[in-house]
């Protein structure tokens, strides 16, 4: 077994993983508020509207700021 080839594989893998981590660290993080602030989001026309659970929704126990909509899906601010 060639020692040089084992070291080069480890070095190459380290460089690839390091490059991926570097690239991921510079990507943007999605902002759920979309620049409108906590409890608000942008509508289809670019205006800011209040997050509203909608009709037939109920508060979700053990999930502060969340509710279950009419179809039972968990939604949070």
C-alpha cells in the first residue's frame, strides 16, 4: 500500500469538505419576516400584512406562537 496515496486522499477530502463548509457559511439565511418584522410577512403585492391564522384555527398546545389550521396543519409566526 502506498502511504502517499492515503495521505493525498485524506488531504483532498479535507480540502473538499473545507470548501463546502466555507461556501455554506457565506450563503444567506432565509428571513421568514421578509423585512416586515416579527409577526408580519409580505403579500403578493409587496406590502406587509399581519400573520393571521385564518378561520377555524385553534391554538397549538406546547407550541407558543403557533396554531393548527382547519386541515390540522401546524403553522407558526
